[in-house]
């Protein structure tokens, strides 16, 4: 039941967010904004992120990745200096490491082959995290919290099942001093 609950929650959240319209705006000199439908990224973000998916499917994958893995990774496919596609990557296949120079190194493993993806060709969307490098895995963190809560419930159920009666009595052959008896 816990797995199905997680699945339903992630599905509900990702499907709901994916139905929201994604708008791209341009900031004007007076501080206001206007729709930027002529911007080169408008077509990718709002119409066709890549040859295989709609913007809704793209957003669904991004939100589900954040919910389940704490991070979403989107590779920017380039032709020259122009972005021609946005491809979501499986977060469980990505390794992120802080290098000695302070930059992040992204290594993606696909079909057993590793490839490094430059930072400039990747969108890394982090969920809640504490190290500034990656988001925490919500399912792992939640599993520990749920496990503790279930253990407390189980212990309480055992106590109440016995009608709040003690299940045993401790005895001693010698008299206990007051400080020990506590």
C-alpha cells in the first residue's frame, strides 16, 4: 500500500503540474513584461521539447523525477550554438561530483557507457537538499520517517491489545535502593 500511495501521489502531482500552461516572457525596459513567442526557446518549452514528447509529457517527467529522485536533469541538444531539443535524463543514471576547481561534473551512464555532459549543456533542477549540489531523495527520506512511524504504531498497538496490562513482572531477591528503583 505504501508503494501504491507514493505512486498515486507522484502521478497526481506530476500530471497536475504538467497541465499548467508554460509561458515565456521578455522583460521590457520599463520593468513590465510581454509574451516572448518569438524567442528561440518558446518552441521548445511550449510546443515541442523534442521529437518524442509533448510539453505536457516533458513536464510530467521533470516533476516526477524531482518527486522520486530529488533532481531532474534535462540535456540541451545543440546544433552549433542553437538549442534544438530538450531531453529529460534518468536521474538515477546521473552522477554529480564537485571538482577541485569548484565546478560540477555530470557523468551519465546509458547502456553501460559513461559520458560526461558539460554544465552548459545541462539543466539541473534540484529539489530540497542540504549540500547545494543535489536534491535529497524524498522516497528514501520518507521511507525512514514512515518506518519509524509504523514502528511506533506497532508498539502502541501491542500495548493497547493487552488492555494496557503489563506483560510481565520484574522481581529481585534484594531490596532496591530508591535511586536504583527509578
